[in-house]
């Protein structure tokens, strides 16, 4: 492999993210339990989240707005200001969650630093993702941080153009087959999937991935034998 750039997803690849969203969803369901079952509330919130993605994009702020909208629709616009305030507080708590690095992350970055150009390629709210990376203490290792509006083929192609590299020189590491693997393989890059124990429903796919430029690994440190030959 003639690699130049190693890209890392952030959420649930470098540090914990999805479990915090699940905790917040459970609080939302408890708050709205007089209206629907937990399953019904979760389904309605998810439906509104996906409906709002083209408007709000990915990230916590859009999630807060979707929770408020879901509460209004579920209650037929009868919820109190107190409920809205509690939902906003849930969102602020989510924004202020501590950074919990995943096992092996810093050791992997330290081993690769100086040998490749390391970047972050992630989705979400720009301010929130920059804040998390700053608080993580990992910023030192990265040449570039790219907070992408989405992770489709066109978004990766634009990233490669800015980095002035060919697809075969790009290596993506992430926990989402849908966002971190499939579009990278489709444009001719290399991708590694490192599964996280929980995945947002929107990121799941229903088929197996087989490709010569693709591997699934158990841990982020397992990329080192591939990249330090």
C-alpha cells in the first residue's frame, strides 16, 4: 500500500459517544412515559431525527431540537415549558460529558505519529467535535481535523482533493461500515472497521462487506501490524 494519510473517525472510534446518546434517550423516554411506551417513544424520536438530518445535520444540537419536536408531536403540543427546559438540560449534559478514550487509542496514535499524516474525519457539529478533540488531549497527533457534513462518496472525494492525495493513498479507520467503510472503498481507498459494542440504528447495514481493501479488526491497536510493516 502506498499510503500517505491515515484517517480516524472520532465518535466511538477514538472516544465513547453512542452510549451517552442512549442514556439521554432513556431520560427522554422516562420524561414522556405518560404518552407512549418506551419503544414507541424511541421509534418516534428516531423518525424525527432522520427526518431532520437534511436540515440540522449530525450532532447534539440537532438531537436536542429533534427531542423537543418529538415531545411536541407526541403530546399533541400539550407539554409544559418545564418539560422543554428538562429536554434542553439533557442536551447540555450531553454536550458536557467527559471524554473517555477507547482502549489503545493513544498508543496507536503515538506509534503512527510522524510516519504518516494523521487526520480526523468525522461527522457532527463543528464546535462540539472540536471541543471533544481538544478535551481529549489527542490534538497533538493530528495534522488536520475534518468535520464533515456527511460521509458519502462525494464528501470523501472533496477531502482527498483538499489533502492532494489519490484514493489509494488514503486509509480510513472507523466503527461504522455505512459511513467509514463503504464510501471509502467505493472511491478506491482503504478502510478498516473496528466494531463498537453499540451502534446508532442509522449507521447499521444489512449485508456483509467483502473487498480486497477492507479488514475488520478487534481493536484499534491491531492496525499497527498493517501500517508499520
